[in-house]
């Protein structure tokens, strides 16, 4: 009976977190939307940004707890997936146990950090900083309880063996502390290659692997208090520009739920679906359009693939080809605004978000052209392709009329940001309001109160997982910087042969690997502050460098066998991963060729700035 009781408690705990986190998502949308309206009427609300900032940290922490409870934190499962079910179950226990230990280490420092914030007073609201900072210890406590309940439901043998393994690691580090302290920066390899790599490869969520490696390094080699880790996590998660992430995630779900993505795809299919490789062009065009709305690759693919894949299969395309094209189009559209990775770069490096949004469109079109040429070549080699007659002009006109309101949304978003009408955060609320109006009055039937709660919980979960990674990577990047590693890296990178060309090529390869292993956002948060100053030393335009590294990470993100989004594409498309393992490489080669063109022709990135 005890496991059942633990499961009941866990269900109640999940509900106790999901209800406030849904209210926080709604509150953030309303606050920002009211702020826009007040400014338009020349009566700006001076405290709106402060209130949004307070609620945002609570949303990030409680959203991370929801992601933990739902098992939605980003992790690498490629190696674990090859083991037996028994070993996989043990690795699951290890992942939960690692999170449990990490949270136990940080509970008291989080409390101390909150006490320190009591001396901070918010200028507009006059409230104590404790109200905002309290989100961190509260989130940690709830996550700690959730991990404890999950461990209570695991096999006692697994829990005991995991406890022995983790205790063994701690004992080895404690005993080896004098040696590790004496070898200088070589100790970084033990913690940020060995320990971190072991965690990631064994399926421990990336954010928790980052944090436990940082905590172990600081406790073993330095005398730095762990409150610094909490402070850096707070700083990493609290940039107001990052508030665009949950809002664009919500917008992407609304676009799918209201049917806006479906009508856009149907219009493209009626327009060019009859030509050779026409449906491949439709998929590429749909990804370009939808990417300009949701900002999330998973949301983009989920909006497009279910609509297109049945028709593409009916026309004779093989599953491996469909999967390869979908994954490649996801990598292709990484820089289409409002890309969440571009928002993260702007947050950690200080590059203008408006400049990044302006620069991101043409490079994506270049890569789309490369894929379109390849798709036409592949269509000529595929057997069994069904020829579809051209749609009548009346059908095209009708589908355009139906899709026109939806087609306006990405252009509204881009123009509002680029022209300075709204910030990247504010424009997402405009998009949400626009989508709600279309869903309620034009594309009826897609929205319901029953669907609202899961949609909002999903928004909080995905956003919390992303933001917690940003916070964990920020703390890890600080530890690497304080160790002197950044200066050593800068010296090594500055001395590469070939000057700025050599640096660009090394960065390109490095970020492909990092994107494959770490996912885009943690990679850029971790290495962006280290590498962008070096790029400036070489005279490389920061916007050009941003575009190159984002596309390189996208290439790695969708590259098997490690790329996480490749497997997301498999799940969304309903295709077995092995079906595309051989075919996808020709698509990735086309993307890499296009990436080289973008690397050596900076005008394609910065010509319209």
C-alpha cells in the first residue's frame, strides 16, 4: 500500500504546482498586454516590468518543477536506450537520485540567498527582494519532495545501489581534494568532462548534470560558498527578454490548436503541391512560416508534420525521406524570428535582439533553397511518386482567403519587433491575442476550456525546462570563467592558424558538436560569453557570428545519433529512427554546404542591418 500512498501524494503535489503555474502564465500575458495598452495611450505603468520580473522567476522555478514531475527535462537517452530494461530502470533511478542530491546540496544556500535579498528593495513597487527570490528555495523544496516520492516508488535495490554509487563518487572527490586542488585547471577535466559527461551519457537531465558538476567542483577545489551558484542561476534565468520564451511557446500551441498552421499548409499545398517535389516545397515553406510564429523547433514540427505527412505518404514518399526532410527543415529554420535560441544569445551576450531578428531571415532562405534543390533531385530518384493535378484557380483563391488571417501573423511579429513598435517579449502577447481572436471568431472549433489547462501546463513545463538549463549553464559558465579557463581558451582560440577564417571554422565545428551533445540553449549560454569576445577581437561582426553558431548548433541538434531533435522529429512524424539514419546525411550535407556559404559571405547575415 505504501507505493500507492506515495503515488497519491505525488498526484496531489503535482496538482498543487500546476494550478499556480497556470495562473502565473496567464498573469504574465495579461500584465504585458495591459502594459502595451497603457503605453499606447501614453499612460505607461512604471511597475509592470518589476511585477512581470517577480512572477517570471516564480514561473521559471515552478515550471522547472512541473518539467521534473512530468519527466520533460532535456536529456540524452541514446546510450541508455540500448541497454536492457533492467539497466534502463536503474539509470532512471540514478537520474532521480542525482537530482535529489543536487537539490539537497542547494537547499540551504538557496535559503541564505533569499535572506540576502531582503536588503534589496524594488524601486517602483517598494517591495522586498525576498518576495521574488523566495521562488528559488520554494521551487527547490517542492522538487526535492517530488524526487523523494519518486525514489520511494523505485526498487529498493536500485535506490540502495544508486546511493552507494553517489556516495562513492563523493568519497573519492573528498579524498582526492588536495590532489585536485594542486593540479590547477586540469581539475576541470575531472568535473566538466568526466563527471558531467558521465551524468549526461547515463541519462541524467542536462540541467542537473550541469549543476551537480558545478557544485562538486566548487565544494572540492574552491572555498566559494554555494550561494554564488544560486545567485548565478537567478541571474541567468531572470533576464526579462527570456520572458519571451514561455509566451512564444504558448503562441506556438495556440497556432496549432486554432488550426492556423493547418490552413497555411493547405494554401501552400494548393499553390505548389502539383509540381515535382511540390509537397517537399510545401513542407519547407510551412516550416519557414510556422517558425516565425512559435520560435520552438518541436512546436514547429508538431504543427506541420501531422498535417502534411499523410498526404506526402499518399503521394509515394518514403518514411525515411519524410523524416530526413522534416529534421533538415527544423535545422534550416533555426534563425527565423522569433527563434528562442536567438533570444537566449541576445540575453547572454548583449547582441541586439532586433538586429538578430532582422539578420535571421535571409540565411534561413539560403538554406531552404539548398534543401529545395536537393528535394527536387531526390524526387527524380524516388520510385512510386504519384503525380497530382494542378489545383483549380478557384481552389487556390479560396484557400488563400481562408489562410490570409493566419499568414499575416508572422509578418506582424517580425515587423513589430524590427520597427520598434514592441519588444520581443511584448510582441508575443500581441501574437497570443491575435491567435485567440482568430481561433474564436474565424477558425472556430479548435479552442476549448478543456484544452486550455493542458496547454498552459505544457507551456510552463517546456519553459521551465529551458529556463532551468539557462540558469544551470550560467552557474557553470561562471565557474569556468573564475577558474581562468576562459582566458586560456581565449589565448588558444586567438592563436588558431588562418586568423578569423580559422576561428570561424573551428567555431562552426565546435558548435555542431555542442549542439549535438548539449542542445542549443545550454551550449550558447555556456560558451557564448567565452567565445563572443574572441570573435570581436578578430573583427567578426557579432550578428554574423551569432547566425553562424546558431545554424551550426541546429545542424548538430538534428544529427543522429546524438541530436535530441532528430528523435523528436521521429516521434512527431511517427517514423522509426533507423528509417532516416542513412538518408538524412545527404540533407545535412546540403545544410553544411549552405552554412559554409553563410560563413564566408557575411553580407547574407548583416547586409540588411
